[in-house]
C-alpha cells in the first residue's frame, strides 16, 4: 500500500510508510495547549493517527467564561498519514520543530480558530516511556515537548478572541505504543493496570521554559521522571539543564485527588512551586478516557460531534474530569533569584501512591 509518505525519505523498515510494525496499539499524535496570560481563556487540541486500526481522530477545545467547549472529529485513514485534516480540524507544519498552524474551519458547532505556534526552543526529548504488564507491553513510546507563543484568533459562538504574543503554551509529539481503540478481549493474566500516577508540568517563564514529569508506581518509586530547564532559542541541546533526581511534595485539595500546591526540589538548589490559579481543563475533551470518543475508536468515514462542560461538571468526582490540566502560577527558585511564570499541571492519579497518602482505586487524598 503506497501513500504520500512514501515520497519522503522517512522509511524505518523495508515496508511502505503505511505499515507501522505489527502492534495494533501503535499511534502517532500531536498535542497543543495555550492560554491567555491570566488563564481566563484556555484552549487545547490533539490529532492522533492509528495506522493498524485505520483511524485518525482530532479534537479542539476552548474554555471561555468558565465553559469548556469540545469539538471532536474522526475518520478512516486508508493508511494515509500525511493528510493532517480531520473534519474541520487541520494542522499545517510551517517549519518542522519550529512553527505550526492549527486551523478550525467554521462548522455547525460554536468553535473556529486560526492559531500559529512558534517554539521558544529546540524540542526536549523525554526519556523513553516503557511499561509492561506482566509479559505484555503496555507502553513504549517517545515524546518531544516544546514551549512556545501563540498568535492568531479563536471564536466561540461567533465572538472572536485575538491571541497576542503574550499567549503561551506547550505542544508535544508522541509516537509508539499505548492502549488505543477498542478494549482488548483478553486482558493479561495479571489483570489490567489498576495504578497509574502521572504528573506533567510544562511552565513558561520570561526567558526560559521548564518541564517536569513523573510516572510513579504505588510505592512512589518513579519509573519515568525528568526535569529540564531550557533557555529561549537554544540550539539542539545547547542550553538544556537536566535534573534526574528531582523530588516533590503535594498539598491536596480536601476530599479530592486534585493538587492545591506542588513543590518540586529539582536539585542543585533549584525548586519549583506550582499553585492552581485558573481554569481546570478536562482532558476527556481531547478523548482521554472518554467512553464514546476515546482514542482510535471507529466512528465511520466522517464523524463530527460537539458538547460542553460547565465548571461544576469539571469538579472532582465526574469521571470525565478525573484526568485534568490545571492552569497554574509558577515560581522557579534558580541561582538565588526567583522567576515567575505560568504553566499547566496535568494530573491523573489512579490507585495508590504511598508518599502522597493515596489509597484504594480512587479514594480521595487525606
């Protein structure tokens, strides 16, 4: 099966680009978020390709006046991986690893946009994520992350909002294997995972960016953790400072599994403090954990859907709001000074995490 990708020098095997190994769970995804300086307007987008499933899906969401508006689209891919459009949602790569444009064409829902992302630095390559469930591969993927600035506009119900150069955000690209599409008919003998602890904290400061993430097991031991500080406009790896022994402490919002404050000790006398200060974004808007619009599910040749979530519907306790990104105020103590900026604190906590006092499957923190 030949596709447009075969005319580019991108092959990794002797097969055409349409064939991505043998694992049905192979995926290749774009993710974006962005916000106004005070966080009052927040948006996010994603587009995922699932070559073995023959599906590509995409989503765009925006929080305005406290309401999260969700647009989702899906189609069958026919093996083509260079058609970066799904329904009204399209991505254009203007300069690889530097500048991309996100376009949401007018449609029968409330959202439209033309937003361009310009990276502040060369992307960070995170440590490879590999996790097994007994003998079965659960995750094996690579991710690049990059902070940047947004320009352009978005509109909600015909009301246009212009994005200036002070609008910041983050994008990532990830590819590899993790659960997608319909559930497997035969789970591993050990059962499916009932513990997953995930923190991700991309932050934008005036002259630098910071990324901290941690995947921990139930005892609190990290199986993937890294902190990186990178200066603006750095060349490949030119000004990256990596901290491999970071630790963190969490203060919880009472009766929930949501963070009231996080303090991370990065090492070498540097620390990061994050305090939620803006809207909570439900990642189900982008398909994460959504019972109908989960990643890689088949909705036919062309499908588009819209819905919305109020602030109350994004409170703790709603399954659609267990996986969130919270807009945060960020303080970085670095070399005797303090830098102040903004970022997001992504949170997904299932099962126990002994250092944080989490127990049970979804019992609130104490």
